[in-house]
C-alpha cells in the first residue's frame, strides 16, 4: 500500500465502492494533523462518518479534495526532491543543505533529514504518483533520490563517487 491519496483511484483499482472510499493522508500536518481526501463520488453520509471517526482521535482534521497526493505529501516530496537535486549537482553537501534550511527557514529538520525520516522510497513513490497523475515534469524524481531509494542509502550521505576511487 502506498501513502498516495487518490481514494478514487484505489477504489477503482481494488473494486471498492467509490461512494464509500476516501483517503487519509498519514503525513498531513507532518504527523500532528489528519487529512481526509474526498472525491466527487463520495456519499456525504459516509464522508461525515469518516470525518467523525478521524476527529474522535483528538487530532485536528482537514478535509481536502482527493488527488494524486495530498497537500502535505506534495510539499514534502517537492522540497526533498529539490534538495536531492542540489546534492546531485554537487552545489552543496547534504549536511550543508540541511543546515541552511534549518537555520535559514526555521524548519525543525533539513529536507534531506525529512526525506530520511519519512523514507526515500516513500518520497519516491509520492513523486512518481504525482508525475504519473499530473504529467507535470516538476514532479520528476531526481537521480539522487531514485538511486538512494533503490539502494537503501540515506539521502543525507554523499556515498561513493568516481573521484573517491581515483584520487
């Protein structure tokens, strides 16, 4: 199971009744808030029941339009991917990218640290879903992210480079 939203897509793919299938974003609010994704075919009574069940957890609940990925996932994946692109182009070291974002923007973690916290495979899955679902090239995963997700390497580490073997 992926973290992508798209309750309507999951309903169709899994043969579930679309009128009773909603999505919940576990990354909404970065673990402090729940986000409920609603598509046009959701039965209003089922949607209200889902909202009530989520609200009963005591966490705040946001209700958004269902799509390839909810807002928090889009933001997180995009920020992580941009940082991966910077590291990939060797414009800055991963530790420096994270430090700059923490100090300059006041984020509690740097973007590569966030990516490692959530998991590179999860970030990659979100970006691939957004790229496929929207066709927008800005969601194309960086090579840095793709390689590290496939090799189970941290996003915060440079890893072995060709120059490391010859110099």
